[in-house]
C-alpha cells in the first residue's frame, strides 16, 4: 500500500504540483515458514509467543519485513504473531527489526532492543499506543520511517549516540515529541525536526557532535535562509530541506557520506553547492528545482547521482562530476537549460535517459550546442553520439592518468633565443601532476646581428662621429664611434644679383659656406616689369584655325595674354560658269569652288582655243579684204547687223579678243597701206 503511495508522490513531485512533504515506505516480500501456533521463522531469526502474549525474537541476523494490512478501519501488521502481543523481548544477536513488525500492537507496553540491533525498520512500532518507553541499543544506526508514529503514550525515548539516520516522522504523534519545545528538536545525535513555525530570515547552526539530519527535518521551513552543518554530520536525510525556498547558503561538510532523496528539493535561492569527497551518493530529486543554482562540484567519492537529482535547475551553468561516479540517473540534469557543456569521467558506466542536454517545450528538445567532454569509447561518448550531442575527446596524462580538457593543459611558453643564449620551443605539462606532455626543445643562440653606426659629419659648431658598429638585437658595441671636432665657420661673399623680369635680385651679402649662417643679409631687389610685345591675331581660313590677339614678354618669353584659337572657317562653294573657247584663247568647263579661299571642289577642264579657219579682215567672207569689210564691222558695232562667230574672228584684226572700233580703224589703216599686220596688236 505505502509503496503505491510512494510511486504516486514521486509522480506528483516531477509535476511540481504538491505542497506537502512526501512520505514513502516500502515493504519487502519475505517468505515466512510457520513451525507451530506460537512459533516460527522470521528472516534469519525465530520467534516464540507464549500464552501470556510475550513474544521472543532470537537468532543471529535480520528479522523479516512485513506489510500493513487493513483490519476494519485500521491497519495492522501482517506478521504471524498478530497484533495482540503484550511484551517483546528481542534477544542479543538480532541485527534488524523488520518493517511493520509490530504495527498497531496496542497492548504492547515495553520493548527491549539489544545492542546487537543496528537498524529499526519502517513502521516497526507505529500505532503501539500502549508503549510508554523505549530503550534503543547502542548499536542502532538507523530508525526507519514512522517507526514509532502515533505511539501517543510514549513519553520516554532513549536514543543512543550511534544513531545517525532517522526516517520521516519516526516519532510523530508521540508524547515525547509533543512535549518538546518549539524549535529544532534533537533525537540523540540527530537533528530530528524543526517544531512550530519558523520565523522569517532564520539562520540555523546545528550543534557540534550532531551525526545526522533526519528526513524532513526542515521540510517547508520557508523562513530558513542559512544553515551551518558541523563536521560531525554523516547523513542528510530524505527531504531534509524540502522546499526551503528562502535558503541561500549551505555548506556540506567533509563528514557527510550521503545526501537523501529530495534533500534540497525546491531550494530556489541556493546559488552554488559543493559536494565534498566524503559523499558517496546523491539521492534522486535531491536538488530538483533549485533554480538559482549556478554551479555544482561533485566530490571524487560520489558513486551515483540519482534520477532527477538536479532536474529543472535552469540557472545551472557549471557542473564538475567527480572521477568515482559510475551512474548518472535518468533526467539527473533535465531542463538545466543554462548548462551547455559537461565533462563526464570514464568511471561513469551508465547515463540514464535524458540525463543531460534536454528540456521540454511542446515536446522534448535538446539544448542548443550541448557539448560533452569525455574519453574516446566511454559511456560519455555513447550518450553523446546516441543523442546527437557534440563530443570532445579529453586527453589522458600518462603519468597521473588524469583526463584533461585543452584548457587544463599548462602551456610552457617558448623562450626566444638571444645573441649569446639558447632558447626553448613551446611545450606543455599536466596541470594536475606537472608531468611533461610535450618536451621543450633547445633553440640555438642566434648570434649577433651587426649593424653599422654611420659616421656623423661635424658642423661648424658641433662635433661629429666616426663610423662604428653594434648588435641590433642586444646592442653590444663592437666598434665605438669616436668624436670628430667641429669644423668652425667659413665665410663666403654672396655676389650681387641683378633683377630681371623673371626673378628678383639681391644686394651683396655674406654667409658661412659650411653651415649657412648669415653674416650680412642680402636684401631683395624686386623683379623688373615685362617688355610687352603684341602677338597679332591670325584670321582663320577654310579648314585652318586662326588666333586671337595676344601678348608676351620679349625678354623672358612669358606669355602675358595667351592667344586663343579661332575655329577654322567652313567652305562656301559657288558655281563657276563655263567659258567658251575662242580663236584667241582657251575656254573652260563649268566648275565649283569656295568663294572664300578659292579652293576648287570641282575643277573646270580646259577647252582648247579654236583653230583659225578664216582670213583676218575678210569679215563678209567674200575672199577679199576691202572697204566692205570695214563697213561690216561698223554696221556690227552700231548693232545694225550681227556677225557669226567666224566673222567676229575675222573682224578682230588686232587680235585682242574684242571686236570694237579699234578693229575698224586697224582695218582701214591696213587698206591705206599703213605698216600694220592683220591678226596682231600693233596699235597701242
């Protein structure tokens, strides 16, 4: 029955919907062999019940575990001796009292638990309302859940210093517990339960010598802000600090060996936890929903991390897992969305389902870029590969066998060689044992690098230096530079310079030839004006550019007003009519030429002058030269008659190409026998 309740409560915890402390108990299945109505075997031991209700348990070893069975409105033990016994004698040799062994034995008034017993099982004496006192043997180390619950008349409990672990509500409902004052109640060397309502901002210091913190000891104490646990405590029980939502600080001492399930569940203000090397196991759900937790260091003695141990720690960014851990439970770091990488040692042989790198948001999702560091071929690599996470192989030190991330390898920096001393190459060593991983090699000395120190020439007033040499690296001097005395001044005359139109002149002066120091300054004589000459304009012609008027200096040639180019003219062509050939001169065909420059576009062709096929003076073509011919010319000149072209040629007796009065006169003179020749210009 209680096992079923435990499973149901675990489911509720995962869903984070409950607000009360979870209770869990289990009843092992044990075979009972009856040897008679009043005796039998229980586990490794035997039992005997007399007629007066006195039960004796004897033998060496553990009693059997029983379960709770319903009887009417109550639950009683399923043990074969029933619930009507009056006394119980547990003889020396018995080491464990079984679960539910004496549940609801209301007539039981006293119990003797010998020193051989080391543990009392869950609900072993729960509901024994007649029980008034219990003396627990000095060897008992653990008292189970509800072991003496509802033993309302139990006023005296002697708990030895050997007890380190007390289960949830082991003494709930007893007069002994009810009589305890409010505050932290101790049961022997165990911090059993904080009774009453804890004030806000409470800090608890558990007293020295305390060996354990019982299950649910501070469960739901929201006012608890810090707790100091002494080095004597060896166990932190189930749900010991469950939902201590104000707890900001806790230091787990090196004495603690186990952290129970749900121990710090819901402690949302815890920011960091160091699990010391003394701890061997971390219970399931131990730090679940510690949302403020940012870093966790798990010691090297821890062998197992329970399921959901750090689940829903959204602020967790750093986890160090000790090198003795063999198993990481399912969902151990589920929904730790701030955790993007983890190193899993090769001691781990089992990693549960979605233990690392997962969260839920409308289905299971993987943390982006989640990286697992581990040894090649290890469980870490299997988990990474099967879940599609990045896997980075660690490096193993051959000396101390530590597995190192690249950041854990100490680099031995290279030492550069000098001119005279050797150097070293870069190397590395293990940061744990300092063993050499990569040996540094010697680099030979460089030798000197000689450079010349150039000579410095002396000046008139300052000394100089001779050439020297030194090493450019270490600056060692090979040849020292020696001082060269100053030269002293050397005066020279600066001759008079006449000015021109191109440059200024200056008066006579003097200075030092070596350093340029001036003794007598040369005064500037202004430049002369230019001698201006006009550059005449050049008119443009067809195809040839012209120039505007300009000017320049006739002495230095400097252009004063630059001539500008005037664009060339464009041809203007016109028709030249043909000229008919005459008896006197050649003619020409029609042509085309530019009227501006006279250039021919179409040159006229020469028409040869006509052949003289007539007689000069025979105007009327009668074969005679007489007065009638003079009359024919005169009649033509007064436009009385017209002449043919041949007649006009005969009429042009002075051969000037024109028929005019001169021809009439020339012909008359010929007839008068003057010394004239027909066909020639003989008269001025």
